[in-house]
C-alpha cells in the first residue's frame, strides 16, 4: 500500500499539504483538484490514509479559552468535555486571558504537544490566526466566531435578538433602550442588535440604541451616563448579561423599576432581586457539537464549514 | 561525571527515587539518609544532577482545576499564569468538573505530556492521590488544601473567620447565625468556623451554627429551612460567598434586612443590592506563590512543605 509520502511525491506537494487536504483543511483549489485526481487514479480509499495517520494519534484534544470565570465558557467546555469522555479523548485547556496574541501561542503549544485536534474559543480571527491554523495538519474548530475559511460553530444571535424584540413589541412596550456592544464584534455587536431592531420594526417601534462595554465595571459607567440623561424608558435591554446586571444595579440604586432583559442565561441574573429576564443560549450543546465535529474531522470525514446552533426559544416574559 | 543512573545503582534504588529525592519529593527516611551519604561521599553537587535533568525540560506546566466558573479558581490561575509568563513556562489546564477520580487522570495525562511540574487545586487529597503523586519524578504543588507529606499553599482560614467574628462582636451584634459547611472540608468546615467562634467567645457570644451546601441552589434550600424556623437574627454569616448570596436572596424575597457577611471576595457580592460584605482572599497571590515555589522545586531548590497566605485584613463593616 502506498503511503502519504508517495501521494505527496506524485502531486509534487509537501506531506503536510496532503495531510491538510485529508483533514479538510485549507489547500488551494488547484492543489485540491490535483490531489482529488491522483487519489482517484490510484483508486485509494481515504480510509487507508486515515488508518496510517491514526497510528500517530495521541487521543488528546486542546481547547483554547479566553477567560475562565464565565458561565458561557464553562458551559461550552463542559459540553466539549462530555463528548471527549464519551469518545475517550483527554482534554487539555489553554487559557489566554482575552489576549489574542496568546491564542497564537496556545495553538502552537497544542500543536507541539501533538494533540489530535483543537477547539478554539477565539476573541477574534485575525490574518495571523488563519496563517497559523493553515500551517497545521490537525483540524481546528472555532466556537462563537464565524470565518468563511474555517470550521465554525456559532449561535443564532439574530434569532435571539429577534425573539426579545418580538416579545417586547407584542407586550406593548414602546419606549425601549438597547445597550449594544461595539460592531467589531460581529455576533453581538451586529447580528444580535439587528434581530432586535428588525422585530420591533414590525410593531412600528424604533428602539434607542446606546453602546456599553463587555466588562461589567465599564458597562456600569456606560449605563450610568445614559440613564442619568433620560431614565424614563419602559424597558431596557442589555446585549449581554453583564450589561443587564449593570442596568439592574443602576436601577436598584436609583429605585427605578424598569423592565430589564439580558442575553446569555447567566444564573447570576436569577440571584439578583427582582430576577432579570435573559435569553438562554445552548452553550453546552455548542460545545458538544464542536467536539463531535472535531472528531469527524480527525476521522477525515467531511464536515460543513458553518454550523449554527439554535437559541433556546422558551424565553418569555 | 557520574549521572543519576550511577547514583541510583550505588544506592540500590530506582532512578525515579533518586529524582524524587532531588525534587524534595516523598522518599523514606532510610532512603533519604542513604542518598545523603552517597552524594556526600561522591562529593557531588546537586546542581550537576539538576543540569542533567534540566536537559529534559519542556518548559510546560500543568494546572489541574476543579471548576471554571469560579472567581477563586480564575484568580488563582491568573496568578499562576503571570509567573509562568515571567519565567517562560507555558501553562496547560486540565478541568476535572469537581470529580476527584478525574484528578488522578489529569495527573497522569500531564505526566505523560512531560510537563516540568504540576499545580493541583484538589477537591480532596486521597490515599490514591498520594500514591500517584509519589510515583512521579516531577514536583507537584497543592493549592487550597493541606497535606503533611505534600507541598501545599493554603489560605489562613482561621484568621479570616476570626476577623469576621471579631468585627461582629465589636459592633455589638449578639444574635448571630453562621452557615458553615461540612467538616470533611478542613479549611472551610473547620478552620474558618473555629476562628469565627473563638473571636466571638472573647465577647461572651455563642453564635448559632447551621450547615449549608457549597452549591448555591442547595444552599438556598438550607438557608430557607433554617430561616423559616427563626428569622430574627441580627447578623447572618455564610461560610462562602455562594451561601451569603443564598442568604441575600432569601432576605430580599422576604423583606428581611439582616446584616450579611460572606467569605471569598466574589465580585457578584457587589452586584446585588444592598452589597454583601465579604472577606477578600489573596487568590491571585496564592497562585503566584504556588508557581514560584513550583519553579524552585523544578530547579531542585528546597521549599518548605506548608505555606500559608494571609487574608486581606482590610475587611471592615
């Protein structure tokens, strides 16, 4: 049986390119066509390669996480871990403290530790990320961010925003303030807000939009500044639970009893009184799907590039 | 220059025993005396061994964490990471989801990944833990739990309990309820409570003691059951911030305005209204010290077995 080296030689490409091709990683269209042809001509089954590659497997998976004290990250990783346990992978984590540079380091560390695949909860996908990921001959799956050239698992943020906008419109709220986040964050800054705005448009309502930070302490300042000017809204929405908690804090301190909504399903929203309404995200499921798909990529199966996880639509007020 | 194999042969012990000896790990007194003597006779400097061992170093550190969505764990690991960054180690995490069996797996995974040393935030130190740790020829440092035969970093829980008892006594509180945790947890269940009780004794006050779970949801049931019977305390103390948050929730729902104290410094205690008073722990510092000491052990320096980190004594009410 010919091996991966022979195929690489026949195609005039490097062994890692063939490996990347077999992993459904990024190779140029020209190279892909050439390899498709050679593999067909030689009447090879990818499984043969798979078996030869599997001999090098370590059954270790690396997950890169931006922060730890986060309900979303915790739930996602629990989902990843449950599938790892089921499939007999050992899971290692690398914590980047929200530093995008450290994500590149973490990719390299895991690669050198010879993990079979990587789950990346990225803060951002830069050109440098793409370059590092494309150089590696192991599969990488991104959770929570979207990039057309990578395998990604995302939540349906437009749906979540639409759900909240629709319910507020339906319940007769009219004077509504939405604290969004910066539009450099596509998922939260753009999609989540757009769903909200579009739903309210069907009721003829245009919400007021303000911007707040992801960080609770900074969001507190943003919320204070906005509500000091005009505190008379019927309902106030935070694009994240942290922002919703900041709104709640401001309300409690100023004896305002506004209707507050958050996004994320963080249990802290139920500890405060009165509880904050929040849209639950299927973080655990996203982690499970990420690991299931990563395993398929490790087995050289074909996996769609973009997978969208539905929001828990049981949200009501 | 003779190497570690020669010394092992001369002493009639395994190479890993010599390595453990050089790492200040656990060896029997008899073996220690034998190795002391051989090394003296041969006029060897431990540095020579150190250098020969260092050649195998990977500059990777493994940290084992029981859970992720926790302020204490997050802060501790940030401390570990900052020293890793300073000393050019790469840090990998293994998440055990509060499962003591998985801690043993994690020790094994890291050992096989050839890390230079391990930080273990253990839920519990069992005989099996000791056995696994003693078999390894790399140093392991425990954070947050104490064991006489292992290198441990602990917080001064007696001091923390005393601080709160003293302040409540001093401020004239008399009818006081303390929600402790099970005494199988030495640090929180015994030391923290004892400091609290001892401080109040100097004021001639004996607090009521009740037991609650570490888990917020379960603590909520414990708190409800105790306060339904008798809600008339002046002050209510939770041995952890989670318990204090459960007390707060019960109070808010029943319009009780009791004085509440927690332990841990979790920022969530400042989000609720009114804020909960809490004793801050130097988690970040504990993580830094753990990594500094682990590095010393990796360099074959001598490190004291038990290190106690002071509580932040700026707590006041």
